[in-house]
C-alpha cells in the first residue's frame, strides 16, 4: 500500500510528464508546420521564376516573329517600290515620246495648213488668169471677125488650123529637146556607172586608208555615243573634224576622214570615252584634247625611234615632230614614213657602193618628203614646203637641194646626193604594189574643198566628210551673223560648183555656235 505522502509526488510527476509530453507534441507540430510553409514558399517562388522565364521566352519569340514579318513586308514593299519606279520611268518616257510626237504632228499640221492656204491662193490666181485669158481670147475672136469680115465658123476654122500648126511645131521642138536631153542624160549615166565601178574597184584600198572601225561592248552604247537628239555625235565630229558613221552594223561604229592624224585622234578618243562610260559634250572635249596631246607625244617618240633606226643624229626637235607625223600620212597609198625609211636605206646603200658619205645620203633620203607632214595645212608643193622647213632648221645645202629637186622640176640637182635620192625615191615608189594614185587624187580633192571653204572671211574651220560628198564649215560667231549665214553657205556652194568637177552633189553645212561661260565663286 502506497503511503499517502508518496501519492502527491507521483501525481505531481504524472502531471509534469503529461505537461512535458504535451509541450513536446506542440513543439513538434510547430516545427512541422514551419517546414511545410517553407516548402510552399519555395514552390511558389519556383513557379513564379518559371512563369517569368516562360513569359520572357514567349516575348522573345513574339519579337522574332514580328521582326521576320516586318523584314518580309519591307522586302515586298521595296520590290513593289522598284516596280513602281520602273513603271513610272516607262510612263514618263512614253509621255515624252508622246509629247514629241504631238509636237511633230502639230508642226506638220501647221505646215499643211500653210501649204493649203498657198495652194488655195495659187488656185485663185490661176482661176483669175484663166478668166482673163478666156476674156482676151473672146476679144481677139471678135476683133478677128470684125477685121476679116469672116463668119464666126470660118474664123474658128482658121484659128484652129493656126493653133494646130503651132502645136505641131512645139511638139517637134519638144521631141528634139527630149532626144538631146536623153543623149546628155545617157552620157551622164554612163559616167556615173563608170565612176561607180571605179569606186567599187578601189573600195578595199580606200577603206583601209580613210576609215577606222571602233568596236562597242554592246549595241546600247550606240545610243550613248549619239546622245540626246544627236548632241554627242555632233560635239565629237566638231571636236575631231571627222565623220562618225553609226549604222546597223552590230557593235561597231566607223570613223571616216582623209586626214590620218585626225582619224587616229578620233579613234583613240572614242575608245577612251567608251571605256570611261561618261559621254557628254564637255567630257568629249576634254578627252579629245588629252588624246591630241598623247598623239603629239607619240609623234615625237616615233620620230626619235626612226632617227635611231636609220642612224641620223643631231636633228632639231621640230624636225623630229615633222618626221614622226609622217606615220599618219600616205601618198599614192604608200605610208610616207615607211617610204622615207626605205629611201634613206637605199640612198645609204648606193652612196656606200659609190664610196661617198653614207650618213649624208641617209639624212637626205630620210628628209626628202618632210614637206608632206604639213602640206595639207600649207599652200605649195611638198618640195617647196620641205625645203623651207629644212632652211628654217639649219640643214645643210646638200640636204635642202635633195629635198627640193628629188622630182623633175625647175630646181636642178646641185650634188650627187640629190641624184642618189632621186634614184632611191623612184625605186621605193615603183616597186609592185607600193603606190596607187587613186588615194592621192582623192586627198587632193578633199584638200581643195577645205581650202575653198577656208578662203571665205569668218570661216574658222572646214572639214570635208563623206568622201567629199559633204563639207562642214564652222564660222566665228563674232564675225558672221545668223542673217548672213545662208548667203555665206550659198557663196561657198557656188564657188565649189564653179571650181570643181564632180559627180552627183556636194552638201555644204554651215555651223554657227556661241558659248557663254561664267564661274560661280
């Protein structure tokens, strides 16, 4: 039996154990609750982070899609804009063409109206003259009837018989004139046929000496060479003095001129313009001037090379230029520079065989045709011009005499070297195929045309084109007015008619141009 004093401590201990157990349980429950809340927070935070990342990915994808769509839209819009621009250009071009055609039609309509008015006026004038003639005829019939005392029918018969006789006489005269005209025409046609046959026979040769061809990268370049309303081709022809022929030959244009230096300058300048691509009047003038300087340099270098080749030294620089320019000069179809080199070599060989001074003979042979370098610009024979040049630049008398007496002329040979040069010149010129006189006569005719045009006051330049079928004359604007241009053009044509004999006709084109230049500073 438990004593009473022990029961109370046991009860107290039991209560304390119950309280302690309850407290432990309560603490365990609190700890479990806090752990769950922390996990919940972590889950929520992870969910929020996942949602934020997902949202950002979605935004990025949406932006990429929007950027791609915008780029596609801009590309499509750009293509449409290009199409619209091309369409607008074509429409503008068609509008320009239509405006030009409308202007042409209006001009032609105006011309037709004027011609119609002129025809009506002439018709009225003819009617008046016919009425007057009928009136005069009736008066004459009445007067004839009154004077002769014949009846109307008798007078009519006499008048008809007289008219019939007059008509017979006029018919006979008309037939006679027709026969004479037919004879003259037949003779002229025969001459034309012969000239045409001669032209065909010489075509291959002449084309190689007065024509140069320039290849184009494509046929579209022809339009750029011609320019708007032909301004580029006119500027090119004016600057170079040649005739530029643009025909249906694919990817090719032809430069025509009897002057070799002009033709070479034009050929090089056109090739440079085509390579450069910028073709307009200002650029054409700059390129032509630069090409002209380059050709002058080439002429000097050619002269120096020839002197070195032949073995001639101590030559005046101006004579070197004259010698080099013979590279672009032909005589009777023979290149004058090559001919001079041949004559120099032959003369040196002959002098060597005769135990004479070979260097003097070579020098005389080389310079014997030096006058042909400028005989197209100066008056006189190449003998006179060459001797004048040699005197000017202090050549020896034996060289001067060889120049002015190497042909049969008034000047007699004064040394054996002149006779040697004559012989060498004859050998070089007379070898088979060396010369043809067709080109020489052709060039002389071209020079005569230009000379006659240049003889008029106010003319600055004149160029013979189209194988002498056309001459283009440039006049100075400060000396020749617009009103006097037609008269001057007619005077030039009249002088050509009186001085030259030629088949067909020669077209005279007179050009007067003014330029105003200012500088903005």
